[in-house]
C-alpha cells in the first residue's frame, strides 16, 4: 500500500520549517525556512469545515498526501510548486490545520491557504 501511495504522488511541494526567535524587544517572531522538497498529492477542496474531537471547528481548503516517511510539524507550512509535474507560475502556500494524520499508506495533511 505504501509503494502504491508513493507512486501516485504527482505533485511537488516544499516543507517550510517553523522556528521562532526573540527580537530586540524579547518578542518571539515566527519564521519559516525552506526545507526539503517532497513528492505529494494535492487535492483542492471547496472550503470544508469539520469538527475536531474536542468539538472545535476545523476549516480547510485542501488535503495533501505524503509518503509515510515524511516528517512534518503542525506549525510548518507547505508551498506547492508543481502540479502534475508542471511548474506553477505562482506557488501556493498553506498552513497545516491540526496534526498530520497517519494512515496505513501515508500521511494526510489538512491545509488552509495563507499569503506569505
């Protein structure tokens, strides 16, 4: 199942790794640094809302499938750079909504569109 999952990842994205550092005033400033380039499967959605187990509402614009070996943090961002192998004129950037979900064949991320 994992091999089939990997063979179906026809898009490309960049993991933008979260970090934060204090500025001169001691305020913590978040930053995102380009990390690894990953094969992925991007599935746009019309803005969907779902309830988390704690009953809070989760809103997302897309799902992203990754290989089971991918390392992600819910504070990272995703930049989609290629769709079906074609370079996007303008990459799309997304925040990760909630923890990455682990399935039997790979990871699934729920994404919310953001501006950089």
